[in-house]
């Protein structure tokens, strides 16, 4: 029996060690890799830092002009600012927005490995960056993915006057449907954590605290009045697709569009970047856009979105 346990432990450790190597290669980009990527780029990232409480937060600005409206991108868990690189590098978005992509607290160069489990604290740290970078004085656009989605939503709920649009992609917001796997508890083992990259250990701690954080927000969604898009992939294996129904149930007091995308998984920003760009570029206003109000009821796409592109990418589900 002892021999079996030892062999099993070695096997699990080996698997996690190989996973460490794979994940570091797939999720992590070195400064040298980033420098090489942007060597000949017309618009290069400007690396900046912001001080929040006792933490230093790293973020990137991609901008052609400080007079453009601000677009803020917030990644999930694990992640870093360059997880949005296919969008931050997009010439159309660069021409229309001053783009900010953050390393959330605990990830990238924002205190790597030192978790911050509070959605409120994560949001307030980003609010400080917004206050520094919103040089145009215009309302800000928010794009949040996975665990980043409720962080952007917290900002829109608590500071509605500051934001033009909220796009939540693969949001994890239902406190009753946090998705766990047979190996989830293994990630809490000190032995296993020793073999894993710190970004995964931070993500694991966030995962086990996330339901509690979402319960805090459960009665706050009715305060959301910023025009909102919610995108969920039908084949999402990371976040429970019940988050789609949860969003439709709780986001009721603002112009909102809900999309369940066919043949799409969790990585919507990589699988459907054209759709993301269409939604960010679309004009919408809570106060005076009757079509957006209609879309809230029927779950359709917004007024100016290219219908051919939209119909290709998602299924409309009525309430």
C-alpha cells in the first residue's frame, strides 16, 4: 500500500511538473518575447505602474492619441495584460480608443504570486489607473473576461457616471455555479503548489474565494445601468454556462444584450475577436437608444452591429 501511494504521488507530481512547463510556455511571455513581438510595430506598448494601497500595479497603454475614449481590458485567472494582445494590437481599436490592459493584482508584474481575493480591491486598483489615464474626459469602455468580468461590472455598478459600455466575456458571476474539477482540491496541496507556477496558485486561491465574492454582488446587479453586453460560449468547459441565465435574471435595469455563441468555448476574445470589436465600436446609450431597450427584451444584437457577422457567431435565446 505504501508503495502504491508513493508511486501515485510521484505520478501526480510528474504530471503537475509537466503541466508547469506547458503552462509557463503557453501563458507566460518574457520581456524579450514582448520586445521582439513589438520590434516593428507602429504602435508600441507604454509600460506604466500605479500605486494602490501597499501594492504596485503594472499596466500597458496602447494609444495613438490621448484625446480618444479610454478602453480598459481586465483579464481572468490566471492571466496577464498580453492575454488581450490580439485586441490591443488591432489597428481599428487603436484608431478609436486609448487602450489600457492591466496586470491584475497577483499576476504579471502586479505583485506576482501575492493574491488579492477581494473583487472590490481589484476593482478599486483599476479605478485608480482609469483616473490617471482617462485624459480625454470621456466615458470609459470596459472589457472584462472570465474572473475579470465581475471586476469590471463592480466598477460600472458603483461608478455608473464614468462608464459608456460594459462588455462581459465568459463571465463567472453565479455564486451557486462555481465550476470545480476532480483535481481542484489538489491545487490546494502545499506539495502540488510547490511544483506549480505562482499564477496558477493565485488562480486556485481566487477560485475557492470566488463564490463568496459573487454572493456579495448578488443584490448589486439591479443597480447596473451602463449599457451591457454578456457573451457566453455554448461549449465553455471552464465557466458554467448557467452564468448566461444568471446574467439574464439579474441584469434587468439597463440596456443589455445577451449572446450565447455557437461552437465557441471560454476563449471568446480569441475565437471571435471580430465580434468583440463590433460590440465595442457600436454606439449605445441607456438614456436615448430605444432599439437597445428593445434588444434587452428580445436578446437580439444591437442597433449598428453588422447583422451578417452577428448571425454567424451567436444564437439568440429569448427570455
